[in-house]
């Protein structure tokens, strides 16, 4: 599956502020479909044509290399020239795809502005969406994620004010994060393995837990002792670690554990939650999000519903955990 990404991410010139519309997803989808389907599909097909030309060009160059290699004629001179020409072609095509008048650029820009923004709008009030911004590696590390990171990228930053309770306001942030680990084989060839790719979030709260609680997928490695909880179904999916066992048990109420299990059942994505003193961090292993796919319908229902439901579920679970902490720490 090929999704559209540009080496230069600058679709929207300024942050987009959005307001809450309070539509159900079905109603929202119908409205967006009627308003944007025709224009989006026209741009998608033009973008697909543009991409296919690039792919056929690359294929042509590879065939040329194979033919030259098999005949053995002028290999020393021709093969480097063919390879150089191929890279020049790919660079030119990528540059064209990033140009503001290209179908690829226009399609991505319209998809994010006309489709993704309303999805965010329907979940958050007063959100600011910056598709070309994300967290730094250091900001991501604040969530207590210990994996080795050799290559890191982040984009699609969503920042929204949120009312924790009457008179207490905070912010919640979401962004796409991709972390990879580098490895080399015996011949020195480099490859990268994805460690995390999905949506990461953090929500600052007005209560300091005084400790750290790590709720991880049950195949993740824990540095300390695993905490036993009274939910066999929860323990099949998660492991919990904390220096304060009593606090961890109090925070992970039956309702919270049931909601976490239910979230996996509904959406099929594993996730982890780290509560570090006064901040709730969460990451969901969704893979790539908020990007149009030129080889699928621009208004493909299941994909859009996935984006909508996952960010809403992340917000609901984070606020649920906060309410429990608020009752514990008076």
C-alpha cells in the first residue's frame, strides 16, 4: 500500500483553529462526502497518474540495468550512468510532487484541510492543528519510552484546551510519531526496524501522583516487578509496573481496566499508558495516520472512522484516568 508523503512537509501555511460541531460520525461523514467527494477524487486520480509515471520511470531504469548487465556491453560505463539518471529522475519527480501546483500537493492539502480538520473539530473544541509540526525526540522521551531510537520523525500535531473539571483547564496534545532502530548485517548493509509508529498523546493534570505508573503491552519488557491486578482479561493484554503498588492498584480501577480492554477489542490496536507524576502519556500502535492514499477512494469510510474513533477514545480514556486520580488525591 502506497501512501502519499512529501519530502517537504508544508501543506498548510498556518495553524488551523477548529471549533466543536458535535456531529455523530455518520452525519459528519455524509456532510463531508457531499461537500468534497467530487473535487477530492479528481485530484486523487491526477495524483495517481503522476505517481504512476514516476513508478514506471523507475521500472524502466531497472529494466535498463538488467539488460545492460545481461549483455555485458559497456557495463562499467553504462550502469553508473543509468543509476545516476534514475536518481535524478526520482529527485525531479519528488520535487514536482512537492510543488504547490502539483496534483499531489493539492490533493494532500485539500484532504488535510477539508477532511482531517473537521474530524478533529468534532472531537475537540478550540483545537489547533499543525500538520507539518510534531514533537521533538526529547519531548517524546519525556513519556518514559526507553527504546533505542536511531531514526525519529513526528508530524500532525494537534493541541487542544480541555476542561478537566469545573474551573480547572489544561491541554491535551496528539501527534504521529515514528521511531526506528538501525541494524547492520555481516556485509555492512543497513536496515531499519520500526519500534513505534502511531499516535502519541500527553495530557497535563492538576494533581501530582507522586510516583510513576507504567502500563505496557504484556510482551513489553519491564525493568521492575510486575504488579498483580484483579482482572485476568486485563492481565492478558497489559503489564503494570510502579514503585508504588498501592497507588497503581487504586488508579487502575475495574472501570479503567475494562475501558482499556474494550478499546483494544473495538479498534484492534495495542497501546500503552505512562502516568508520570502530573502528566498522562499514551501511545497507540496505529501505524501511519492522517495521510491520503492515492490508490484508495479519497473518502474511504473505514479509514476516516479509524482516525475519528481512535483520537476520541484516547481523550476519553485519559480523562477517565484523571477523574480517578482526582478522587484519590483531594
